[in-house]
């Protein structure tokens, strides 16, 4: 005998339509079946949720382990490279700034000579007094702009605030600002590098930065 797979509502509708073969037991069995199927669906949903939670917890633990390793990594080499870069960029910016100032001064003189020649109705020679056809002067001005953006405005790793327990660069007051001084802690030998307190050229200011930036 085939199993009756009709739902409770379908069985009730059949009874109303005149089916006398359907019994109360048939309706109750259908109700229990439907309830059990619903429970199985809820159980599957709950298990899927538990599986996702377990997977998340495993991923979080793996992330914490990776983060702890990364956060605890030695950054001394990066700090040293950053310090070197700041010194070089600062010196580059100072030199380029001087060059741009000289260019602007001579451009002004060229403009004045061109106006004088035009007023006298004569020529200053073949072509303009300043030849920037290759864009070299424009590029130098661009280098000044970009290098300025790379020079720390407030402070830098050149002179970070001393962090307890960290044997790295420290600062000593110098006329309201701070200059860098290396600790005497042993370190891996490196190639010769610029000293943060050196003067890039006569007449330029000492490469100093304000304290407070910690790295």
C-alpha cells in the first residue's frame, strides 16, 4: 500500500470534499511528519550556523597569530632606511629649491631684457633667451614640488620620541628643536650613511626635526 504523502491541509480538504477513508490518525500522522520535517530543516540551519561560527573562530585565531608575528617584528631596518631617505630627500629638496630660485631669478632677467629689446625694436638674438624646449627646467620645478611633499613637516623617524626599552635613535634638545644621536647599543654593520645632524652645504640649516613622532 502506497504511503499517503498529502499534507495536513490537503487531507482536511479531502475530508471536507467527502473522502470518508481518511481517519484522524492519518491527519495526525501527516501533522507529525510535517513537524519532524520542519525540525530537521531547523536542525540543518542551526548546524550550518555552528559550522560557520567554528570556521570564523578558526580564522580569527589564525589572524591573531599572524598579526602577533607581524606586530612583534623588528622594524629597526625599516626605521634606519626611513631615516636615510628623509635625510636624502631633505637635502635634495634644499638643492632643488636653490636651483628653482636661481631659475626664477634668471627668467625674470630674461623677461626684462626681452621687454627692453622689444621697446627698442631690436632682437635679443635667434630664439628665446631661455630654452626650455626639453622641459628640463619644468621638471626641476616639479621635483621641488614632489620632494617638498616627502619631507616631514612636523617630525620624523630621524628623531623619534624615545620609547622605553627600545635601543634606537634618541634626541637631544638643540635650540628649541632636536637633533638625532645614535644609541651605543650593538647593531648590524651597515653601509656608510648620512648623519642626521650633518650640514648638506655651507649656508644651509641643520637637518633637525621636532620631537613627538614615534615609530
